[in-house]
């Protein structure tokens, strides 16, 4: 199962309200915050919206038995 780890690297100051809402929905409040999500199109769409403020990596995890 794939997961994606997202880290906030840029400030939300002077960003548009829509961008701030996307950051809130990803759970990223402060610089350096890290969250993990299942890899799917909706999460990737949110990341692409705020790519200038975040870094991400795709993680391969083993399925639970």
C-alpha cells in the first residue's frame, strides 16, 4: 500500500484564503509539520495546489495481514 508523507516548508502568510483552507485540510499548521496520508488522486490534487509550500515523498508500506 502506498502512502504519501507531506511536510510544510513555507509560510502561509500572504497566501490566498483558498490556499490556507487546503493547508488546513491537510493538517499543516506550522512550518515543519509532517502528516501521512493514503496515496490517492484527491490528496495529490491538494498537494499540487500548494506545491510551493510543501515537500512530499511517496512511501511503500506493506499490507497488514
